[in-house]
C-alpha cells in the first residue's frame, strides 16, 4: 500500500520569520484542519507553498527546511512575481469571482495564464519528484486545476484525486471564461474529481457535455483511453473537537462574559472578509430589523467577526470599506449611550473565543451570496452541545443542501432576511431544540473524517 501525497496551494502552516530564525504554527482554515488529521495519522507527505517571503535569508530558508521535513511537508517555492500573478491575479482575481458567479468583477483584460500553467507545472514536478510507485495523490482546489493533467503527463499510471472546495459555476457563467476548456482538461487528468454538492457536479457535467460532447454514466465519464469518476463529497467538520471545546471551562467562562447582559439577545457572524460572504446585505437586513421591529432596540446585539483576507486586491479593500461604513452608520443611527447594536471585530479570533461565540449565540447568521460549503455553519452546530441556538443559512451555501432544518434565506432579499432574523429571535424553545437536534445528528454523523475517508475510498476503488 503506497503513501498519500496531499497537495494544496498553501501548506497547513503559518511561517513567521524573524531575521534568520523561523517559527511555524498550524493554520486553522477549513482545509488545513480538515486534512490535518489524515496527515497526522499516516505516513503522508503534504506538498505546497510555505508562504515564506522570497527575500528571506538563506539561514531562514535552511531553518524552515529542517522544520518542514520533520512535519513531512514539502515546499514548492514561489517568487514574488509568481505569487502576484498566479495567486492574486488569476486564482483570486479571476477564478474565484467567476466560480462565485461574480462575472462583473473580472478584469477587462485577463493576463497571466502562462504563469498559472508554469506554477502548476512546478507543483507537478515536485509531486513527481516525491512520489513512489503505488502512492496516491490528492490535489486540492482552484489554484491547482491544471496539476492533474500536468502530473498525468509525468506519471501516467499514478492514482490522482482532485477536490474542488469552491462551487463549480453554472455553464452559462463558466463559458465566459476565456480558458474554459483548458481548465476542464486540467481536471480530467485525475481519476476522481470531487465536488461538495450534486449541483456543482451537475454544472461540471453540463460543461463537459457542451465542451467535449461527453456524457456521464454511473458517475463515470470516458475520456480518451481513460475513465474519470465524478463524485460529490460534502465536507464536514471535526465535530468531536468542537463539541469537546464547547464544554471547556475557559470557553464557558468566555461565553458567560458574552452573555453578561441577560436581556440582550446575541446574533453572531463569523466570516473571512470576502465579497462572496454577503456581509453588506446581512448588515442591511439587521438595520431593517431595527427599523421594522423597534421592539428589538437595546435588546439585541450583533457581534460580527470578519477576518481580513486578500487585502492586496482592490475588490477586498472595497468590501471592507463598505462593511465599515455600514457598521458606522447603523451604530451611529441606532446606538444609545448604553447600547451599541453592532460589535465589529476585523481580525481573526482564537479557538477559545470562536467556540465561546458559537456557544453564546442565540442566532448565527451565515448569509453568503455563494459559498462552496461553509464550515462556519457546521462548526456552530457541532458546538451546540446544549441543543439550543438557531442557524440562519443562505440557500446559496453548499451547506444548505444538507442543513435543511436551518432557517433558509435568500441572501439577496434584504427584507426577507430581516423577517427571518425576527423569526429566529422569536422561535419557541421547543422548535429551536427540535431543529438543532436534527442539525446535530447530521453534523455529528457526517464529520470531516467521514469526508476524507469516503473520498479516498472512492479514489482507490
Ligand atoms: P472559506 O471561504 O475560508 O473556505 P469556510 O468554509 O467558512 O470558508 O471556512 C472558514 C474557516 O475559517 C472556518 O474553519 C472558520 O472557523 C475559520 N474562520 C473564519 N473566520 C474566522 C475568524 N474571524 N477567526 C477565526 N477563524 C475564522 C473554502 C470555501 C468554503 C468551503 C471551505 C472548505 O470557500 O465554501 O466550505 O473552503 O472546503
């Protein structure tokens, strides 16, 4: 039995560099935590970029190498120019908005596909240099969509799986992408291509039909001399760890502090500050609620945590400004000397605070305009060991296909969202508990290990 080689744009670590010294900490994003357990419990290797600045000193690089090796991590070094073109411009400036249905955010002229290809080829070279016969390769996400085909050229017989963490758009949208066929052919180098939901797989098969005239039969397509399996694997969270943490003494103390004012209901939002997460309309819905239901004045508070993301891109600076203006306006308009409606936190919070927020919330708001899955919704459910709390969830998050007992909302409908928030706040206790019970059964059963095990079992079958 060969080893597993996990491949993602970033390694699951954050590197801080101090002169010639180096410090590594584990990243806490969805992908990193999701695959962390698989990596920890096997002889796997993990290939990706460390995030270390290209200008770091040779001594710092050597120190990094030693630490990476001890964690079975393999670095693909990227120059500043490559990061700027491959990562920021093409991956985050073109593929991300397009795959989240935001066509109007595409630049007028798209340049840099050659760099996307050459960086993907560098990943393929690195994998080929590490892999032994019999190894299984699992490649992740939209930055590396050409890697399966490039690796197939180098290693025709190796077993390759690919998982897309973001949505695959409707072909009506996808077809606007200048390099659409080339990207799809990149994915078809894999033996198994996985999506979060059946719908995204449906979009992909519709694109295949129109581009290449291929039909899927029994989850498989014939592509040249090979066959490629297409599956959907909704990603879960490490529900046991969230449940355990929710009962931790420090978390309970922090949660009690958040609930110190017993007469105030707590709404919580936790997001990366990204235009796909629907923050402006969520804030407008909250403002609308305060206007149409003045009985909530001084009786509710929204704690919105928005972790800074991709700050080099203008679109992200712009959504940040919009959010900050809305928070300022709403707080100025409704706040009193003893009450501030929105508490806005523009940074990442640690695990204790995150769990305390999940635990303390009366209502969690997850209202993306489009989201591959959304792990925050599932982390919240996993944390509610008390069986209480209401999840308000966008119908355009992948999670909505599974979490059907949440209060499902249309994130473009500000009035409707505000009424749903009111419904969540006034929901009878018995209904809250019955809904949460159903959500918890699902999230506990379908956790992240089930996700990785099912994907890998399908890949080797
Ligand atoms: P993301 O867009 O990053 O992931 P999400 O699934 O919500 O979105 O995962 C975010 C992770 O970061 C969660 O684990 C959350 O706890 C953490 N996080 C978010 N804000 C935080 C904050 N302020 N402080 C601390 N931690 C914070 C992409 C896709 C998703 C898909 C995942 C996994 O866009 O649709 O669900 O990958 O496939």
